[in-house]
C-alpha cells in the first residue's frame, strides 16, 4: 500500500518578537479562519502550529454550501469534486437519494482535507500573519498576558493578550490550563483512498449502514474515491489492507463504488463525540475540534470549524474591547449547540432499526449528553 508523502512544505518560520492581541494555536480550518478573521478586524495576530503534512492526507470531507460561502468571504479558493447529493441505505437496504437541487446553494463539494488545509495556510501566510511552525511547549499567565513557548525547549516565544486554541483533538493549550475533555462516545473511522478504473464515477456521497457500523464513500478529483468505515473502537476494526478490502466486500453498495480500484493508502482516526469543559477561560477560547468533536454523520464539521474559528476571533475582539462576558457567552453557546447535536444524532441512529439489538446501534440510540451535568462556562485561571 503506497502512503501519501509526509515531506514538510518549505515555509518561512518566523521568530515571534512582539506582543500580539491574539495568538492562534493550530492552523487547520478553525485556526486559519480565526487568524484571517482577526486580521480582518485589525488585530495583531500570530499562528503557532506544527508543520502540516504536505499534499494529500488521504482524508476526504464534504464542504457544504455554507462552508464554501465562508471560504469565499475569507478569500480562500479550493478545488473539489462537485457533489450531486447524498445516496443512503439507512433504515432500509434500498438506496434513497437526496438531490443537492433542494438546497439553494447546491450540495457543496468533496475536498481532500490536506489540499484544503494547504489553501487555508497559504491564505494566512499571504496576509502576512507571522507563522511559527513548531509545537506548543509551555504556557503561563503573567500580569494579564499569555507567555507562550514553542519548539524544542521553548526556544520560540510569543506574548498575547488572548489565545484561540484551534489545535484540534489535542486541545494543546486548553488542557495545559486545566480544561478537560468529556468523551461521550468512542468510535474508530478507518479510511481508504482508491484509485478507480477509467470510468464515469458517481458524484454523490454514499452512506450505507451495516450490522456493526456504517460506511461513507466520497468521490474525489483525479479519478479517486475515499471509502470510510465508522465502527466501535474495540475489537473488529479493520487494521490491514486485506481486512479493509474484506469488510468492503461485505457491503451491498460501497463495494460497487470502488470495485476494481487500487487501494492507495489506509488511515485510522478517532470519530467519537466529545466536548471540552470549559470551552473558554481567562483570556482564552477554544474553537473547532479543540472545543467540540462530532460524529462524521453530522456532515458539517468543516463548516462548523470555519464558522467557529471566525466566531472565536470575534469574541477575542469583543473581549479586547472591554466585553468581560464574551468568552463565557461563547462557552454557553457551544454547550447549547452540543446539546442539540447530541439529541439529533441519537434520533438519526434510532432510524436504523434493522440491527437495533447489536451493541453499536443500541448504544448510539441514546442521547448521553442529556444525562450529564457540568459547568461549561466556569473560568479556568
């Protein structure tokens, strides 16, 4: 199995030598959106993030029309395979089709996550935002300012009045200052990218439920497609190319999409639901996957990351302008939105009744968040 290149792009690494209004930790969709929005608002901003993987990551995601509008607002252009809609075998063995025509903005596009991340980072660098390509090493609070150290031994430093943690699932900043992640589900998502034979490929996203999980198949540019299996994180997760191909052969619809294709790479990632508590504190705010991690079934992760990044920059501007409740308001808003998401997710899983007695489906028909109480806006000092 040939894996995507992990060579690092050659980007200028800037030593940070001044005080900033906002320091953004992470350069993915949420972090890039936060940095671009902060720059638009006239704030002095820098970005601290490890060097990204160059080229394709082997992960395909769908960018809904609202997400495309956000990218256009930020001045980011990205290529992707135009989506025709969604085909789903969910609650029934037959496929149902939801056309993108029903949405005034269309059905969006399918994008390679690595290509999108590179386009966003190019936009950040193009706006002359200082970029430090290193991992966060240490943080401390001193006289109302955040002292941030990055790189081996903390050799790169920055001082910021506010911090946006957009570091993804690691929540690298927030967890250093006492925030904790509440896990509501543990799932694994195994993703394979296929090079397809020369034939007309489907343009719709395909979703197919199976006894111990579900699949989604996403078309990509260049005659490729991504097939992903979402299942419980325990035993039974395909770990080898042979196991993955065997699992695909057991499907009724996904197998026909990738039949005759050549598996280029195989990756595994976490896919459960989680929320950071709190999502903001004294002089900091978490956005994107650092704040909330959602089920791939939601289908709007990229849009929400971009919107969340922009909102985080807006809350920083409000805080710097004297609004002392801005970050706490953000935390409460994130908690309410997660509550709505969790209930909707349980209702969607409950639609699939063919395997309701199987552990995977039985566990996800229940809304776990409704049974949990915690203070989502308590400041961390």
